[in-house]
């Protein structure tokens, strides 16, 4: 899986949690995605650096560690663009 695919998978999981009324955390993402805690933290760090997610930082490890994760407007736009590209392929 490419880095971009992992990022999109992460965004879909975060958005799905929000839609179900269960805001995601690092631990829930580890459970949901089956990734290691380090992989989740690395992808969350990348998504945050690109301003694709927002969340409350917590003191857990590995860092960054978040609670109440949400997809930002930029993240939602990126998901729509990816979906449109997938439909046209």
C-alpha cells in the first residue's frame, strides 16, 4: 500500500467514526485498521501536517497521540477528489 493509499484509508476511517458518532483515537484506529501503533501515529502526523485532520492531543505514546479525531475541510476535499479520480479510472 502506498503512502497516499494509507493516508486515504486513515481519512476514511476517521470520517466513518465521526459518521457513527464515535470520534476516533489512536487506539481505536489501531483496532479498526489493524495497523501498529507506530504506523497509525506516523500517518496521523502526516495527515496533521497536511491539515487533513484535527484532534485533541493526548499524552499517549507513540506520538502524536490524539483523541476526538475529525476530518477537516481540506481532508474532506481530498477524499472527494480521490473518489472522483477513482470513478473516472
